[in-house]
C-alpha cells in the first residue's frame, strides 16, 4: 500500500483553484454574475441548461474595453447578438470585427506641398 503524496495533491488542488479563479475573472463570467440571465433585447430568460446561448455584447464594439463595473457590456441571446452585429455592418458597411482590425485613418497629407516643391526644382 502506498502513502499519498500530500504535497502533490496540494499542488493539484491549488492549480485547480487558480484555474477556476482565472475563468471567473473573465468578462463573460463576471457579466453573468453581475446581470440577470435575460437577453437585453428580446427579454428571453435563461437557466443553467441554456446559458451557453447567452452572450456578452460590448456596447462600443471594443472587446478590450472591459470596465470592472460592466458598463460596456450587455447580455444578449445569440440571435439578438447576431442581429446587433448585422445592424452594425448595415450601418457602416464594415463589420465590427473588421473595424477593429482596420488601420487608423491618415491625419496628414504627405503631398500637401508637392506642387510648390516641384516648382522650386
């Protein structure tokens, strides 16, 4: 009969607790703890059995903007969430995901004085 390795078991339990804390600190888990499980558009209610169909929508479409108070989040069912992103696409012609990856617009004109420079040659 072997004796249990208490140090090893302690490490496994500590790692499991750290993993659970990391998952709980994610914005989806925080939003699910903060808000009632109801779609913010269609008012469909969710339970543990179907909460996977409830998503966190970033109101300003910036997935990196996750304030601790949840002010940039709203819970939407997958259908309303898809509809919201479709409306964003219809309005701007660019999907929210593509808009995040788009380069910033130029703020200067490198050819502004081109005519004057060519005349001075």
